[in-house]
């Protein structure tokens, strides 16, 4: 497995490209902005994009969907609870005065427990609402693509339209129950691990098995 990350747009969002070494089959996770540059960067990887996987539909995670799907005719995957946010992309973009091309609705509905395959790779969908109602985490091969649920030293916002702090608490409980060595690849900022966040994240230390408060 190969994972390449690209920081996109004014929100410095992390887009990831995960690919199977044997086949080159790849998924583009959260193409957030800078469409032309992102497409060229993905071309330079010499992989075969097969899908777009969206952790959620906030504008900083979907801003380059139209560009990517124009370059590669691949299905877009999104949890249906985030369709209202996806369809409001133009309004979200207008609020931040950033350009945006509204793509067609996603073609594949993500759901809890669904398995997504790339060659010999398999990722499982974990529905993790709170930051957004249809937010998902993608788990596989010791890696968790957590979108905007969990960050190095922080957690997702719940003051946005359709966010829910109680739901995020439940989602974080599930995420932090993953093995401590799990690599956490967030939607913004640096990579971390579950164990590291349980030790040092001020929003999570109360969950640590060691009992730190």
C-alpha cells in the first residue's frame, strides 16, 4: 500500500491518494481544492484512480471533486446523510468567497460496515457523525482516514450547521477504541496515532486507559 498526501486550498485540507502496490488501483480521498494542481500531482504518481471517497461534504473536502471526476470518470462515494451539505457546496463556497464548481450527486452511498476494495486492499467504513451527519472514517491495514473527527492535539468542530457534539463524542469513543498503533490520517494537520492522542490530546486524555485526566 502507498499513501500520498497533498495539502490543498486556503483551509490547508489534506487530500490523500491511497493505492495498491500490485495493481496501481487508487482512491482519491477528499479532493478539497486546487483542482488543476491536484490532478497533475495525481497523474505524476502513475496510479490508476478508481474512486473518490469522501469522509464528509464540507466545502474544504469537496472543492476539487468536479476537477478530479472530469480527469477520471470514477464514482464518488459519500454517506447519504451528508447529501444536503454536498448539494449546498456552492452556498458553502460563497460564504468563504472561494470559487467552486458543483459536481453531480455522488453515485455510491457509503454505509456503516461497507467494505471498499482497491486491488488487494480492503477498507471498512465506520459511520462517525458529529462534525457532519454523514461523516465516515475509513479503516484498513493499520490506517484510519479520520477526516475532521480527530486531529493531532484536537478534535472536530461541532459549531457548524448540522454538527452535533453528542454524536461526535460517541464517534470519538469508537475511534479511540482502535488499537493504539493505528495511524491516524486527519483532514488537517500532521499524522498521529491513537496512542499518542490518548496520551497528549487535551480533548481525549480522560479516555486513556492509564487514567490520566
